C-alpha cells in the first residue's frame, strides 16, 4: 500500500472508519475481529484490558501493585508501562498470550521523550532548530530503537503550550506558540507512527497532557489550571487538534483540574471536544494514577466514583493507579456506568492492539536479533549531533568573539564551570531519558564539552585548559582560586553553566529562573573585567542572567543537547556549524515578569517605554524580555526587503501573498528562520499584538538573496470567540515578516 494510503489508515483508526484497504489491516476487518473477541470476554476480562500496570521503572507517586506476572496470568493487565528489561517483556507477553483464557497480548508503553537509547536534544531545544524534517527524523530514530527494544507505544509528543518557564516540563514541549507547537506536534506524530503502526520500527504516539497542564498556577507542577474558553481554544488546544488530525493513535489525560474539573473526568475536553467536535476515536490513557487522584482533587468520593466519572467522560485506560480494578465493576453493578460504556473503552483498546499488529504476532517487537542490530547505530548519533548544533541559539556575540578563529587574537582558552566536563547526573540530558535507566547509566556515552573541545581546539593550534569547578548544582564553592588562576592565564574563557540534567523535567519546577549565585560569580571571573568570554548555557528552560547579559560578550544557549553535547558545541564554537537556532519561548529579564509571551494582548494602556506612568508596566523593570520569541543570531547577517503584497485587500476565500527578499549580507553561509506574523487591528474581541502564521528556514551563501512568500487565507485570520466559534472579522490587518518577533518589516492589508 502507498504511504499516504497507509497513513490515512492510521487516521482512520482514530477517526470514524472510512474506506477499506487490504483485507488484513482494513478498519472493517479489524472491527470485525474486535467484535468477535469482545463477545467472548467476561466483565472482569474487559476491565482487565483497561488496566495499565507499572514495569521496572517508577515515574510517579508510590502505587501498590501485586506481582506483575500473577496479575497478567489473572487477566488483570492490558498494558505495561515503563519496563526496560527486554527479556522480562518476552516472559510477560508469553504469559499473556499462552496462560490467559483469551490470550490477548499486552501493549508496552514507554516515555520516549528525546530519543530512546540514543539521546537527542530535549524537545524544547529541537524546537529551537525550527527544522520540522529533522524533528520528524529524530522521532523516526527514537521509534526504531524503542520498537526494537519491545516498546509499542511512546508517551509522546508532549504538546503542552506554556507561558511559564518555572514549570519543569517546559523542556518537553515546543514553547509558547500554538501555531508552531501544532507543526511540531504533527512532525512528531509522523516520526513515531511512520506509515504503518503494525511495522516493527514504528510506535504509537500519545498526544499529552490533555489539556491545559502548561498553565499550572505559579508554574508549580500538578497545580490548579483555570482559564477562559478563549485561551483554551486559541492557545492550548491547537497542537492537540493537530496531533489528532495527524493521526496520533492515543491521547493522555492531564493531572490538573481545568476550571475545577480534573482533566481525566472532564467530559467537555474528552467527549465534547476530542471525540465530539474533532471526531477522534482513539484510546485515551490516564496519566499516572490521575483517575485515582480525582479523589484527592475532591471531585470524586472513592475509587468507584472516580471510575464512573472518568470512564463516563470518555477516558479509557487506567495508568498505574489500579482505580478501575478497585472500582469499575462496582460502578457497573451500581448502574453508575453501562456495559456499553465499558465495551466502548475496551473496543478502543483492542482496536489499538490490532493496529499495532500485536494479535497477528505478539512477539513482533520482541525479536532479540533485530534488537541487537538496531540499537545505537552510529548514524543515530550523527543525527543527534546535527540536531543539537542546529538547536543552539546565539544570543550575543559582541565584538565577534565567536567563532573561535585560530588566526584570531585568542590563543589560550580556559574552559571552566560545572558543565565543562560533568559526568553523571543525566547532565546535558534530562530526567526523561528512561531508556538509559533511571539514574545509573553508562555516562561514557555522553560527550562532554571538555572531551570534544580540548582535542578539537588543540588541533586548530589553541592551548586549552580545563577547570572543573562548582560541580555541585548550586555552585556555592568557597574557593574559586583554580578558576581565577585559569582565567587570568587565558586570552578567552568559556564558562559552562546552567542546570543539572537530572533536575530537568517533571516534578522539577523552580521558583526562580536566576542562575545559582555561585555560577554568576564564575561568570564574573570568566569576564575578568570585560575580557573576552563566552557563556555556554546548558538549560532546559529560559533562565535569567542579568549580569551576564550586560557583561559577557558572547552567550550561547546550548539547552540540554543529549549524547553529542560536546561535539555539537565544538561544531558551533569553531564555526563548522553556523548557529541558526531561534527561541521558541521568550527569555524574560526576571522571574517577576512571568507570564511573558510575545502573542499578548495590547491592553487598554500599552506602555510605549519603561517608566511611562498610567500605563501597564512595572516601576522596577521594563516590559521587554531579555530575549524575545523567535530571536537568535548567526555568524553572518541577513537583510530583509520591504514586504510586497499581491493585493492590498482580499475577499473571503481569496489568498494574500506577502513576499520579502532575504539577503545574506555577511561573509559566511548561514540559515535564517524567516517568520511571518499577523495582527488583527480591530475585531469583536481584543486580539494579540502578533500571531505567528508561518515560517520558512532558508540557507543562503554569502551575498545570496532569496524571495520568501507567505500565503495567508481567511482561516489564518480567524479566531475563536464564544459566540461564533472560529471566524475572521472583515477589517484592517498588519502582516509582519522578519528574523524574530520584534525585528520585522510590516505591511497593511484588509479583509473585505
Ligand atoms: C508521568 C507523566 C507522563 C508520563 C507518565 C508515565 O507522571 O506525567 O507524562 O508519560 O507519568 O511515565
């Protein structure tokens, strides 16, 4: 079958069954087999299929569990999550298939967040590369490794938009913009699921966390979420709808309440919007014990009440908590749920397993030979290295300190700081690298900055010293003399600062974005009174570094780059790769400015400049960010022509074309992310001052020019409001095109 046909087969599984394909994997054929099997199942066997139990890694609160194999034997397990041991998975599958009455295979789920055995840059870093093809290819590799290791189902992509970098999970997403977040969601789903879910090198995707999790109050993980339908529809839901329409086989509930109703039992989200409006009919799995936590939320009385409310809302499978096992049968007996509702959840579960090919061959993903041949191929690391280099964002390069030029003025280079050469603690990665294990992993697989930079720079004729200092995350070293001496002896200092890898991810929110005090001290040593210095930031979120911003001439955001951290950093610092990253999320000047995002409303009193009274601003801080959404420098420069429009006004149904000519005005080749924004000047309700509606990453040789054209239709100009759903208001608009959300050319047009 052609890829497009098979891809629409996947989408057909999740949406209402459409047309049939080849006999074996057609929707109708699978539905027939599902009905045949369902008819044979007892109530206990049905409820057992809705139970997902924890394997050998725990990623949440303590949950009590009986012996896993005994539970499987008793027909109480439909799925196992977070199990790393390959041989065990074979044993579990054998028990499920050979020692239960109906032999229904288990589906194995796993958090495949930024690579599986080969670790890629964190998703937020990948988003900074603005290269959708690379993101898709990276997930293709992650899926290939995960499927070869017996995983069938990735608990990804995480598509939560957020405006709050204090939230530790900001690293898992694509930043603050719903348009870009939607494009990234589609690329990830395509990468994971490929053309056919039943192939042994694809895994099911899982759009999570549905929905609103990124807006937890205070950026504090698992906290309350309260927002207007307007924000839900315009900012939160677009990437989820994009994932659903891209064919994501599954969705995952969020932990949070949304306007008082826990997401797992939120009928408005799961039934009205996801299944109703979008027509998506795939499997919804809870988050870790999120069914049971509805009791803790105070929105359910006990396991029976929780089971009834979550199932009735349209959620299907119970991750980790065992709530359905404890309460769903009682809920049925009490008439709180119907047999049809249970059957519908089981249907979606069985259909999911059929689409993976698990009934045709339960051991398809458990082939030791394929595993041996597939994991950790060298080309995977090359892909990770290229993505890491492309994700790095150059924020500052005063005086052209970078790239390091052997013919330049700096001969002696000192590399200092906690992340110059750190081993362990999942540094340069994140908590979400469970394919390597929870904490003890083979850290020799990670290339540190020192390992790569020293030989590479010495080969170029530089002298390099390495001073590992501030090795504890807080960097409150008392004695900085080693760093001081190294800095004094050097022409240029590279300070590697930022966050501990293990401290990045879930349950890792922070109350301040400031660098640890000791690291700023280190940067002062590095800058030694405005001598040439480079700050390399290993970070999982926007951080705040006011002193460095003013005093360190070069600043490079390296994010958490994954296995190839050191090599990718070397490629960028030496100019082998010209940095092209652009921020997918605003870097505020201070934690106190949060929430700060580019696509904000004007307010009735926009402050034109800092200090203006009776306007919306602070007495002690400008309204501007440290570095805006879409910003990133290059080793070259780009110029933009004025915008040319194909017409000054469009009627509904017509297309506006906005073109600019971009020129590389520097003397090295480079890539530029050309961004297109709009503003609806007057509408029924207040509209954002800018909204991203398109982007294109182009490569230009020195002196080369390219014309980039963005096509805008009425759909691009539409917005949600309660009265009228999505629609565009006739009236005046602006279109902006540029290399960031602030450095733009502008043109006016009208929608008739
Ligand atoms: C965690 C996370 C979720 C993850 C799941 C399994 O608590 O919220 O993203 O997929 O549990 O690890």
